[in-house]
C-alpha cells in the first residue's frame, strides 16, 4: 500500500466551531490547514463575513469547507453583528447568549456532517451535540498553558476566605507551586484580568464558564510554542 493510500484510509472528518472572534478563529484556521495538510477533511463553521475574509487563507480548499451560520439579531446588539469585532467588550455576555441560540443550526450541521471529531473552545454545549453522533468533542484552547494555569487553577479560590472579594493585588502573586519567574504581571494587567473572576454570563464567572467547557470535553489541547512554554 502506498503512503498516499494509507493517508486516505486514515483520513478523519473534522468539524471546527471556534468562538466568533478573530483571535479565536484564526488559530482554528491554522489548525485546519495543518490537519488538511495531513489529508484530513475539515468543516469550518463560521459566519458569512468571516468566510469572505478567510477564503484566501484556506490553503487546502479541496479538503477545508467553510460552512456559514446565521447569527440571529437580538435587541441590544448592533444590526449585522456576526463577530466580537462588531460589538463592544461590555456586550460580550449578550453576544455569547446569541451564539447559544445558534445551537440548533450547529446541531443540524453536525448531524449532516457526522464528523469523527469536533474542535470547540467556548461552548460547553458542543459535547452534548457531538457525542450522540459518535464524535469526540475536543477543547482547543488558544490561551497557552502557562497563562491558563496562572489564571484558572482552582487553588486560586481555595486560598481566599469565603466571602472575601478579590482585588488586583491578589493576581500579582502566582498560585502555589507555580514555576518561579514564569510570569510577572503589571498592576494594570492584573486589574484587567480580574474581570475573569467577576460574573460573566448566567450567574457564572468567566473562570467557572471556562472550567465547564473543560469538564465537558473528551480531550483537551492547547495552542502553544516552544519559545513560550
């Protein structure tokens, strides 16, 4: 059997559904190109605006298919909203709720595709759609492991007495057992990251929301590089 035949026999059908923001979608497209380079078929769920922007960067159009979804309009968001670039940061929770309303569209696409694997990053409901179809839900985290550990280790909350409010000075200190000299935050950086510990959506903090995404997956992978990690 030739190498090309072996590659064809081992080819997988993969679905990609990143959060509808450029910083999330671009790494997913890079991963799609890498998978297609190895002979895997990729279906990439995105919006019409993003489809037009991404088409020149699809290096394997014979294996990577863009599947546009419709973002329903909701009061409070600008008309024509399709990605986070169309809204302010304060609108992120509302935009996320709008994407949650797209779960029926996503489910219909997945039922039609019947993929082997579904990569996702910010939708804890994806695994419940993927598993009944025999697909493996894989969480693809675009935040590198060092930063993820610094921000989201559960021991962070265990260190504080119940009811005590977090402030930015808390985040200036790494969690216990964190490698020395790995990360040093400035005060303004810690103040901005404090938002992860405040209520984000449906009574959950960003921290709790991300952990729920992690808990539901079958496997977890990170986008990283040797120079950083």
